[in-house]
C-alpha cells in the first residue's frame, strides 16, 4: 500500500504537478468530453459529473488549463 504522501511525491516528481492539479487535470479532461458530447447537460451538471464539488472550482480549474471558461469552450466547440 502506497501512502498518500508517497503518492503525492511520485506525482510531483514524474508529472511536475501537485496532487490536486493532477486530479483536476483528469477532471477537466472528463469535462471536455462531456462538453463536446452532451449538448443538453448544463455546465453545473457537467461540473458535478466530472467530479468537481461546485461550479466555481470547476471554472477555476478549467480556465487554468484552457484560458477560457467552460461556457466559452462549449460555444466554440458548437460553432465549429
């Protein structure tokens, strides 16, 4: 059994990300998939489905990765 601190250290060393950023990276990737494939889901529903606890943390994490909001991402995807 690998301890929590050891897991965090391995993630930091191999991915150059904090544990929190590592998890959010995968949550944002799931949100991208949902934004592109589920046109009827609300942004809030997508946030929860991707594993975020609230809309604000979802927006912050998404914007940190993409420099645009999830709404802007969805609008851009729908336009193309």
